[in-house]
C-alpha cells in the first residue's frame, strides 16, 4: 500500500476526512480535495503524522478544477491508484418544493462530479490497475421523506457504479459503491441545527436506524477501505447502514 496514491474528494470533514487519515496511516499518498479550504487541515494532519498528503481545492462539478486536481496529484506523486468520489451535498425537499436550482446543483456535485473525476483519473487508474469507490447512500436502496433530489442523485451514483464496473473489468479496474446509513458528520449536525429543535431532530433521525444509533465516519471509512482492498469485488454495493435497508 505504501507505493499507492489516492484522491479523495470531500476530504475536509466527516467520512472523507476519516478515510484520508486512515489511508495516510497505511502509507498511501493522499490528495485531499474540498471545495473550501477545509481539507487543508486534513492534509496537514497526515503530514504531521509522517504521511504524504497534498491539498488541492476545487469544485468537482467544474471541469477546470477537476483537471487541476488530477494534474497536481500526478505532478506530486507520479500516479493515481485509488479514486474515492466522496464529495456530495444533501439538499432537503420533495418533488413539490424542490427548485430547479437545487436539482441542478445536487446533480452537478453528486453525479457530474463523479463523472468528471472518474474520466480524468481513468488513464492513470487503468495504467495502475486501480480502483474507484463511489459514495452513494442508503437512500439509493430505500426511500426516505424529504430527500427527493438527493435520492435521485445517489440512485444515479449506484447505477453508474455498476455500469463503470462492467465497462472497466476487462481493463483490470474495479469500481465499487458504498451505501452509508445515517452518519453523524459535521454536515448532518449542521442540517439538524438549522431546522428547529436540534435534540428532537437528532432523536427522530436516529429512530430510523434499527441499531438505535447513528454511524460514525470511521465506520464508513472502514467499509471503503475494505472495498479498496477486496480484489474479488467489482460492481459491489456495500451497505454500512446499521440495518437501515435490511
């Protein structure tokens, strides 16, 4: 693993941060991407611990930013073995109240971002017989209220994973998908705080988890790490969701 290089989008907090730190501890060189400067701290944590990391800011829905993320990674580390399409946004709403702007932005980040990163990274990943992991969601497998466009985008992520896996298997590239349940990330905490009674909101969202608790970013990172290393898995959809979709 110490000779490998990974790009992780959305690495500034939550699942992306937990995964970047885990890969850094394994000796993997990690490009930490975020749309803001948040992933700079993640990269700093890795380097301070003796690992190799690079921070590259950029909006994954923009072709120019994606090109720069990939080119700076190759310039710094020479190759790309692992791509984790983790960046995503969660906008609430139903089909009745979702705006066109919310639809377009959700699809741009959650779906177009995956397409662009995968396309730009692919020549390097093919060369290294590498792996792509896409972060979908348990909502791709089970409908929940007030997540219309988020569910649509994550359903696309799941289906794209299977299509990519079928197209790339003969080139030695594996493509897998993880479907987390509700995970207690800074993003979730922010959404719960915005909509009234935080404690009641947290209680309500926890109630839909059969195990009676929310997941942790580290638990989801462990699932992604398994898919990175599972040589006999491609087109795999791994639920790490506390029983939410059982």
